[in-house]
């Protein structure tokens, strides 16, 4: 239920996929990851006889977890579970540069849903378009073969990792800047940010769409799509 920065320390990593979807490789030593997201990072550990830590730094905090990469016989140093500096909030900086290896074919949207992420923190009610989901809430309709866009605006003071079941979507716009981003199934939306994703309606059924923070989902930030 937390966001982290993956810190590779002295080793360069190559990010090759996000949420199981291949991207054009991105080289770096620090990668953000929000709740519900996945990263595949290639690393080559130098043979220097010492171990290398990979830390997961909690955003807005000095606390961290991690793993130690070492060969048999390598000297393993004890590391603190507290970093020297407070990790910044996870934002959309990386998302702006990610590109899908196999993007969706260019096409105009057949259907666009404007989905405001809303809530009442005092009463702990979370919602989409000010509707806290319950079993009687009508599903949002889709038709097979449509190109669908979800235009999401976070009107709350908390970030929300929004997750779509049954489909992969492509990030196509952030704060009114159109681009061809990564394919994903979970997108992190910080407070005040607007993100648009597109997907092809190619998997008939009834599918959930929700915040991946379970306590937000259960408090109402949840909806469904249904093919008609």
C-alpha cells in the first residue's frame, strides 16, 4: 500500500518492462514504483568480491527495505534500514519518458469517459465522479472493438494508483500533453494531476476498475465496465 523508489546504488540497471508490458529500454539507477505496479530491471553485478544492495526507499520518509545481491564468498556489509535523506514523493517524471515497445495502433477514440477521482477524507469516503460504488451502481458500458479513453483527474489530496482488470492500456496524455507512452494496467495519479489512458475493448465481460489502495477501493473508489 506504499510507493517506493528502487535504488540500485552503484549499479546501472535497464528497465525493460512495466506491469509485464515491454518498453523501449531505460537506463538508470533509481526507478519509482507505485502500489500495484511492477518493474522488470536488468542488472549486471560486477565481480569485485563484494555485495551490492538494492534498496526500496519509502516516499516521503527515510525508512527503507532492500535485498543484497552477492556471489558465494562475497563480503556482505551490514546496512541501515534508514536512509540518509528523505525520499521525494513518487511523481510522473519517469512516465513522461516511457515508450511502449509495441504501442496501440493510432486511432481516434470511439468512447471517452471523464473520471474524476474524488473523496471526503474527513468521513473517509472515496469515489469516482463523486459516486462511492455499491453493488447497485450501474456499470459503464463498452462495445467490443471500441477504442476507449479514460480521462482521469485527481481532485483529492492523495495519490491513487488506478488499475484496470482484463485489459492493458496505454498512457497517452499527462496534464494536456499528448504522447505515446507505456502500456500498463496500473497508473499512478498524484494529487491535482490529469492522466489519459487508452485501451482496445477486446475482452468481453464485466471488469473492475479501481484504486489499487485496498482501503480506498473498499471505501468506494471502484467502478465496473460491462460489454453490451
